[in-house]
């Protein structure tokens, strides 16, 4: 997931705009890391089914 994709998703929450820019940056980074970790686990799981 790219930073732009994460921001567009997170902007759907009204809480995103109540955060400071520094907190938003941390949130976006953590969101991307978590999403990519889950995506990799899913890919590994899918490849083990073959």
C-alpha cells in the first residue's frame, strides 16, 4: 500500500482531521506497515494452498 492510498482511506474518518500532522504521519506509516504485513501473510497462505 502506498502512502497516498493509506491517506485516502484514513481521510474517511473524522478522527483523522482531529490529529496533529505529526500524529497523522505516524498513523499513516503504521497503517501501511500493518497492511503490508497482513498482505504478505495472505500471499504466503495462498501459495501454501497449492
